[in-house]
C-alpha cells in the first residue's frame, strides 16, 4: 500500500517512499566529496608541494638539509617499494591458481592471446610515444637525485650479455636471494697469452681479453619472481584439493596486502607534498621540470587515446566486422565509472552488467573473461609504465639500447599482470621496470606527483580492453553456434543450469 503525505497541497498525492528515496542536494555533494576524497587530497598535496617548494627555494638549503626536508616523501617511496614483493607474488599465485586449465579450453586460450597481444601493442605504443614526444629531454639539465648511489647509472654491457642476463634472471638460482638481489654481468681484463716468453719484462705483446663474469647486485629480481609465481600458481591448481590450503593462504595474503596498500595510499598525499617540494628545491631550473611533466602527461594521455580509440576498436572490427564504437557506447557507464573511481576492480560488477544487458554478451562469457581480464589485462598500465620508464631514462640522460627497450616491453607486459586493480596500482609495479633496466627509483616522485591524473585514463583503457575481449569471444561463440540469434540466451541458461 502506498503512503501519501496528508499535508501535500497539490492534491495529487506524492508517494512518501519516493520522497525518501531521492537524496537532497547536500547529500549528493557529500557523497561525491567522500567518494573522491583521496583524489582531492592528492591534488591538494601536489598544489601545496609546489607552493612550499617554491617558497623553500628562497632559503637556499644545503644538500643535507634538502635530504631532511624530503624525508616524509622518502618514507612514501620506501613504503611503496616494501609492498612490491608481497603484492606481485601473492596476486600472481592466487590469480594463476584461480584459473582452471580444463575450464580455460579454447576460449581461455583466445582470451589470453588477446590480452597478451593488446598489452604488447600498448607497451610498444608507450615506448614509441615517449621517443616521439621526448618528455624527459627538457629536464636533462636538472640536478640528479640526492639519494647517493641509488641514482648512479649502471655500467654499460654488451647486447648479448644483457640478453643472457634477462634469461638468467627469469630463472633465478635462489628464490630467497631473488627477493633482494639480481644477476648482472661485469667485465674484467684477462691476459690470455704472450708471444715472447723469454722476455718477461716486455708488455708490448700481451693479448688482453675482456671476459664477462656474473655478480649478484642489490636490486630485486622481480622478473624471476613473476615467472615463479605464475608457474607455482598453476601447479597449485593442478594439485586440486591438496593445494587448496596454500591457495587460500595466498588469497588471504593478497587481500591483506590490498588493505595495506589502501592504508599507504591515504598517506600518499602527505608524502607526495614533500616529494614535490623537495624535487622543486633540488631542481636547478623549475620551468624545465614542469615542461617535462607536462609533456609526460600529454604523452601518456595521447598514447591512451590512440590505443583505446583506434587500436582496440580496429582489432574488434577486423575480427567481428561490427561497429566498435557502438560497442563502446554500450559500456559508456562502466567507462565513466572507471574514470571516476580509478579502479578496475571496483568497475568490474558494472562492466559485467553493461556487456550482458547492452552488448549481448552472455554471462557464460562475461563472468569468465572479465574477472581474468581485471587481473591479467592492464593495457593502460603497461603503456603508462613504458612511457614513464623512458621518461626517467631521458631525465637521467641514460641512453637505452635495443635490449633494454625490449626488456621494458617484456617487463611491462609481465609486471602489468600483477598490477593491483586499485588507484595508483600501476605506480607500484613501475619500480619493477626500473629495477629490471637499472634506472634510479627515486624519480618515482615525479610520476607520483601526476599519477592522480594519468591513472584515470589508465583505468579506462584497462576495462575497455577487458570488454572488447569479452565481445570478441562472444563473436567466436556465435560463429560456433551458427547464425542463431538466441545463442547468447542459450549460454545464459547453460551457465546457470546445474552441472
């Protein structure tokens, strides 16, 4: 029975339940502010950091005082680096263990192939955009980090040795040591022969050869840990019930790590404020810093527009021969939510609803592909990480050879699998790429300063790639089922029927 307000003067009678259901304008404003509190605090921290840094520059602090001044920001970077190991390992083990090899079948193989190809394309676009725009070239004259040896560039290596080191690090000989050390080739000069054996005082005919030898250096071998975590997760899944205890352990560990990440991100505005302020005090020319960051933001956003507006729709059109922008319009609500929340995990339920109800994707497909995609498909994050890695290399005047560029592509694709589907999850794994090619990690402060802006377009591309993957797999299912228009309905009943 509907209840009407007795004092309503219109005479029409307004249902009381409808009046209660619609929130007031102040309530809507309060909800928007609470949902975006972290973003607004981050923006405030950046703005305050700029003004504080510009003010402190006039004091002319010594390098030691600059170190002390930037300590809260250094603490944030240390917290982010601390969480990398449990975040990546637990996320990959639990994700790999949750995929049933028998359930994957042909559809799972196509989905993984699509995710792999699109992520590699996104990484390539990121590197290409970074070399075209040159976002870090304007800041080469900036002062290097004051963090001591961490900012030192590694010694150059031969291309063959760099490639072999990449393979060696994929298969670490000691997993415990891989958590804090990686394998690097060094060189020593060795006398290999003497033509005049009688004249020991003559050095003119010595033959000298540069011989490579391996050393373990400080720095996490994250690539080897990624490979081991994926294989170990698949092995746990293969064990079945015997491996359930360890699967639950890693799942719980992963959830606890997510809680820690959320706590760290609430400290991020304070840390970012001091990171930005200390970087401004440290820079010789502040104008070049903002010029470089402006070009960096433009590079990331343009790369995301190219990948999300051209590459992904083109792949969808070539495979399905359907209008990709009609498909995009069907998931517009989910894309807007992804941009607002900056979290692919939070967008997952709404994305399922959109692709099922508006784009005709069956539950059998969407609820199989989209959760996997939310874990392993991070096109936007991979693109942004490649741009950021090349940007930091240019910033430090560190030339990258072909093998190092290839390392960036492979590492960005592999590490994006472990990227958390939460705000700023991509920044957490950016340090993986920097560690892999020996770049300093203290310049993460520059990326963190503008991540609140770039991360939103990253999330949109991430969820867009997931949705296109589901749409392409639905097309394959329709082809196998024939031209029957009710194939999606049939799959819905198959998914909900008891086995």
